[in-house]
C-alpha cells in the first residue's frame, strides 16, 4: 500500500489518497531460448551459425520500490535434445519499470544482468560460466487480487560463451507463466 500527497485542485492541500500496488512477487513458468553459435572456420573463413533451441523453465522474485520501479532476480534452466547435448542455466538481476495505469493489464520492461552456465560437448570445455544479459519486457494480466498470468515475456538474450568466432551469442528468449503478487 502506498500513500502519497496530492496537491492538485479538488483534493485539498494535505489530502492523501491510497493507491495499491504489489510490493513483492514470485513467478515461474515455461521458457524458450533460441541460441546462435558461430562456427567460423579459421582456415576457410566461412561463418556458418548453428541455431539451437533450448526448452526449460525460469523463476523470478521481484520487489517493487514504488508503483513503477522494482528490482528483479531470475534463474532458469534449459536443455536441448539436439545432438550437441547442451544444458544452460542463466542467473540475472536488475531493474524493472512497470506501467500500472492500464487496469488489469501491467506491461513492463527490464534490463537483467548476470551470468550463465553452459555445460555441454559443443564448446569442448565441459562447462563455462560467462557474462549474460537479457533486455526486454512483458505483460501481466490480473486474474484475481494476487494471481496474474504472464502470457509473454520476450527478450534479447546475450551470452559470451566461447565459440569459433567472436565469443558473443545474440539470442532470443520467450517466457510465459504465472505470477503471485503480494
């Protein structure tokens, strides 16, 4: 619950209004990552890119400082059934801006920064921990006072795992799930 003073005409000099917004939230759901790894052949100069689909899940906790600014921490787990035997775990945190003026619908944008772990036979190192970030946003739809559905969270997801080119992967991530807000 948030209390603020409104000095606009019609409300009086020290009149206050109470506006509700959730302070804390926890969510979980399905998540998909389209990862792109460069496999440049140094001898021939060719630059084929291997695209790999990851399926998994992610979970978030968030705290809202006020009606529009919050902090988010997120962790996910992914695997693929391709012949590369990849498993990935991103862990991020960062700020989120929510737009609560649309009633039951709350769009948001965020920038999450942290790392990711990749365990596989593809990079021939067994596993790596590297910098990763996710920039994007989504939409929450209020179903009841504490239950929200998140039909879309889409992000540019960048990782810096070793590949045969520039060690930068420009990826896409989509998530959907349920969020409990208090």
